[in-house]
């Protein structure tokens, strides 16, 4: 039971790092994949990646 809880926490942290990677050149998928192996390494990879220049806000004005 404890291993399932740890797995859910690890995947949740990897998802968070992947979300940070969306606005960077590394992208969500690669950031998520790296973070599945090691969250710290994934976070460092995301923070070292350059930001994309054409990031548009997600909010749509109606």
C-alpha cells in the first residue's frame, strides 16, 4: 500500500515538473519523462532550458 502512495506522489511531482516544461523548449513530454526517473534532475533540466518566445496566455476573452 505504501508503494502505491509513493508512486502516486512521484507521478504527481513529475506532472508538476512537466507543467513547468510547457513554457520552455524542453516541452511537457520530455520534462515529464525525465522527471519520472528523477524529479530533481527533471527540475534542473527544465530550469536550464530556455523559455519559448511565442508563449500566449491561455485565457480567452469573449
